[in-house]
């Protein structure tokens, strides 16, 4: 769990990204129950309303589903949804920055291949 929030990104988004990562690492299984809002809020030392906002976002993304009176659960398609969301984020946000760095530093794909082979 993120123990402190130093990233300028809003805290509820940082928590959502953390839960996406847990999903990608398969630490939350399909159909698995997520921690209760108050429980996780206490563990993260955040306001329960912040966690409620995170869970609401994940529900809108169809990653989790609320079951009234029981809690929140990862949907069966949750992992696929997270992969799709994260791929889109990577392609639109991170990849252009990566290519910009390659261009500015004059790094070629051959250099990247060589470096990868030397690891």
C-alpha cells in the first residue's frame, strides 16, 4: 500500500492506480472481495470519503462491482479492463515521453537492443 502520498496526482487516483497494480500482479483474484472502505481507509490513513471516491471510480471503470450489504468485489472482467485501461494510458501518456527522450538523447533502437542483450 502506498504509505504516503507525495505524488501530485489526487490521492483517490493514486489509490486506484495501486489497486490496478494489485490486479495486474494478480494479488486480487476475479470475484475476490476488496477490503471494506473504512478498513482500508484506516490502513492508508485517508478519509473514508477518499476511498469511497476510489471505489466509485473503479466501479465506473467496470473493474469492481458493489454488492449491497456485502462489499465490493473484483469483476470477472476486472483484469481485462485494467489491462485495457493501463495500455491506453501507457500509449497516450508514457510512450510519447519515452520516444521524446530517445529522440533528445539520440538513442537508437539498436542501442536499446544491445543494452537489453547485455542485461
